[in-house]
C-alpha cells in the first residue's frame, strides 16, 4: 500500500483529461480515459528513466505482469546514479525483494539522495515487512510537519498494519479529503486500503464491501478490488454476482487468483471439468510467476495451494519462504495455517505463542478460501 502511495503522491495535483464521471464526488476522469492516458505516457517515455513508476502503477491496478517484468528489467539494468538506485529499490520492493531494496536505499543515501526521499521509501518497506513500530514515530513527525496525501496515507498504512484501525481510517479519510486531482487512481487506491483494512484487521466485511465498491466506482478495472469484492460476495452467497465479476477479471488479466476463484465457483454449478481446467490454469500461472518472482507471489501461491490448489506441502514451503522474507501478522497466520495443514502442530503452536492477537484475525480471513 504505502509504496504505491508514494508513486501516486507525485501526480495528485495533475489533471488527466476533461471527461469526468458523475457517479462519485469529486468528479474524476473516467478510468478508461485515465488508463489510455497512462498507456500513452508509457509509450512516450519508452525506456527512459521514470517509466518504471508508470509500469508499476499499471501492474498494481490491472495485474499487468508484463508491465511489472518490463519495469523490473529496466531497473535492474540501471544502477549508475543515485536515482537509478532509488528506482531499483522501488521495483525490488514491488516484487517483495525487501532486503535488496533496503540495500539500494542505503547506497542511494551514501550517494547523496535527500534523506526525506530515503525515509519515505524505507518506511514503506519496513511496514511491508512487519516493522511498522520502528517507523511510526518518524511518520507521525512527517505528517505533523508536512501534512499531505503521501504523509497521511503512509501513516494510515502503518497504523492499519498495527491494528490501530480507527486511527488509520481517520487518516485515510483525511487523505481523500485533501486530494486535488482529476485522476481516479489515488481515490481508488485509498478506498482499497481502507476496505482491505476493514476486511482484515477490522473484521467488518459489511464496511469493507461498501469501500470496495467505492474503489471500483473510480476504477472499475481495478483487479485486486474486484477479486476481494468477489470473495465477500461468495461469503454472502451471492455466487452469480461473484462469478460475473471474476469472469471479467480472469478473461482480461489471466490473474491466477481470479482463475482459481472461477474454478471454485464452477463447483457450485456442478461443472467439475471446468473446475479442474480453471484450477490447472491457475496452478500453471502461479508457477510461471514464481519462477520469475519467487518472493513476490509466495504468499498468494501458498493460499492457493492451501485451498483449491490442494497441495499443503507446497503451501508450507511457500509460507515459510514468505515468513522469512516478511514477519507480518498475516505472514505468521499463513504459516500457522500451512503448518496445521501439514501436521506440523508444534511449529503452529510456536508461531501462535510468539506473535500477537492479530494473527487470529488473519486466520479468520485466510479461512475464506
């Protein structure tokens, strides 16, 4: 969440066109126009420095893994300047290569990159790896001294990861209220952060569902929001709505989690052949992504193998790999679930004893598969 907020903060005062939506306030450019403008910017930049940010933005909203591959390849090929190192840190963080991202930030610092730029990105990595408590004081100071979209959303993300839901929600709301842009992406991203928080840390699916719909009002193509909303629709028994939503996502993105959900929904209709085909496609897609980004997809692949992928031992290996990379409560919960599924009960008990109560909340979330 936080790292993409850094990307979005650079363009929240920009206009993306004259065509606006009328279904939400404030009015923003229709997402189809905004995406076309984004693609035009990417085409105009070619392989120039800075295109990495736009490619990552496209991947985050549209699950465009080709864009992610291009951003990563470009960033890995450029490391001569301090700004090259900053871009490489950004792309490495995007694929969960967190230790390497921190090393790049330290090298950039030694080459004279302003400390405020270093601290913002470093904070996003530490939050993502379960160390929000180490940076929350810094983020509070930054918010007090420089209240902005970036500082509010960064502090909100830190609070959310610590289970401080009410404080985080107020900051997310303030970040939205302070936005001055016709671009739909920042609005959709903040609503997605809020709904994810209410669904997981807040354990309030009703409130989460309303905010997922807000995110999708701004960017209907937003892949992660569609998948999350479809899961909530399934828990409510709204299978037809979930199937329609997931079918659109799967056909336009080939996103593996969407393929897996489509397979699960086929079972409801008694279509076991179609179910097996979709699960097989999801498995192949996850494995192809894991070859390129073993850390970037370890968590979602582990969830898949604990659920419809039906390979607990594979899930265990991925969950342990994920936990070694990022010690978040969610990562712990995933490892606990995988340990229990493979009969490693002493390890599951050890993890539960050594971590906080938020792990139990995440175990409930993971049970939704």
